[in-house]
C-alpha cells in the first residue's frame, strides 16, 4: 500500500457512514465525478452510470439534486458511486446508520448480489441483527478482538453458559434482584423481558422462579431460548471486562 497507493485505490471501493456525496450536485453529476475520480474510462463510464442508476432505483431521477433525496436513495447512490470502477474489495462503514428497516433490507440484498458476483465486502456495524447477514464476523471490544467466526459458530460456542428468557413484573426491580442471584452469570433487559445467562438452564428455572416470588416479583414465564448475536456480544464483553486488569489511576 505504501509503494503503490494508486493501484491499491483502483482495487477497493469505500462508502463512509455519512455518504461521500455532494448534496449540491445532481445525481448524474455525482456519478460522473466519482467515475472520473476512479478513472473509469470514457468508453465504459456511460454503461457503469446506467448500471448505478438502475441499481439505486434512480433511473428517472438522474437530474434530481442529491440533497433532496431521502436517506435510503442517498445510501444506494453512494454505493453506486463507490463501485463504479468495479473493485474486487468493498469497505462499508456503518452503511445503514439512520436508514429505515425496509431500505436496510433492500441495501443488504444489493450487498449479497455483489458478494455473489465475487466481490469481498467488509462491513462495520453496531447492529447485531444486521451482522447476521455476514458470512464471517469479528467482534471487537475496546479495540481488541474478543471472538470471530460465522454467526452460527459464535452462537454455539461463544456463550459461557445457557440463556433464559424471563417475563416478570416489575421489570426494573427484578433486574436488580437477579444481578445478585446465585448462579446468575449475567442479566440484561431485552424489550419487555430479561435475558439471563446461567450455567445450567434446567436447574435454574425452578430456583429462580422461587427466588423471584419470595422477593415480590411476579413471574409470568421462564424458558430456555437460543442466544442472539446481541446476547453473544454482551456475554463476551462482560466476561472480557471482568477479566481485564483495572487500568484506572490509583
């Protein structure tokens, strides 16, 4: 990369979190600009621009001012600009931040289509449900890799214990109570319920039911569930934080 940076740039595409678009330019002008920056040949550029417009769903809006587009349209336009030169490697930095769920799913369909054509795509994201779309994950906590593997692999081997779903009232006091309950390795709020990490789920169900009832917590349901990637990440980071040395000034 240090010796031949220009050649490297021709092999990669990059889409930033804030979309590297010029809002005061028209859609077609942004595409022409990025085509020139990536040195797409004049003979190939018209075909690549047509492809980008079709991919972004902006075929009839090429004269629109970019700043007037909705976020989902900007997102796909930014992706089109990033891959005009057909790079084999694509970097996406928080690509769906602030995008509605439908646009997010449509965007990932585009990503999978590119991956199917042989493009290697690197994505950074804070959305654990979105990470499920990836083939391989690397989980990073405080600048350090804490786990890697496919989503299925991580959910099968990264959890240090089993997961329980607890529906109860009131939720806040129940969380504080369970944090100090015997055998509970971790407790967190998920929607209108709690997720608990315990060493052995079958043994913990009866014990915790009695434990909560004795403390005035009304239990609606306790059951074993499969961990989500968010559960895995919370479990790993909690374990990592507990095992890391205290670097605070003494």
